[in-house]
């Protein structure tokens, strides 16, 4: 391989992925790795200085869920319990 071809190949290798390519690569990961990636992405959102406005329908759904939670505070499972249950099945 010539030096120019090697440089071009390295440039292609280091080129940023498109959103479609990134999604395709992420879906190739194992379930555990996808869960880790989803968790890391979710946690990164709370660090963003600007948060998008919720659409009205989404606010309505959240209000309904908060009301349901207030009426039965002991129901449900924590995220850690759910995550452990999922990982135990793998």
C-alpha cells in the first residue's frame, strides 16, 4: 500500500460516523453493552445546560403517572431492581 493510500485509509477510519452508522453499530452490541450505552447516554442528558420543552401530550402522560404513583407509593420496583432482573435473564 502506498503512503497516500494508507493516509486515505486512515482518514476514512477516523472519519466521524453518521447517525445512521452509529445506530447500526450500536445495535450490533450485546444486550448488556447496549444497556450500558443507554444508561450512559441517559445520564449524559441531565448534564446538558439546555433541556428541551416537553410536548403537551408528554406532560399529560407524566402527570397521569405521577398521580398514579401518588395514589400507590409502595407499588413498582426501583430501576436497580429492574436492571438486575433483566441482567439475570441474560
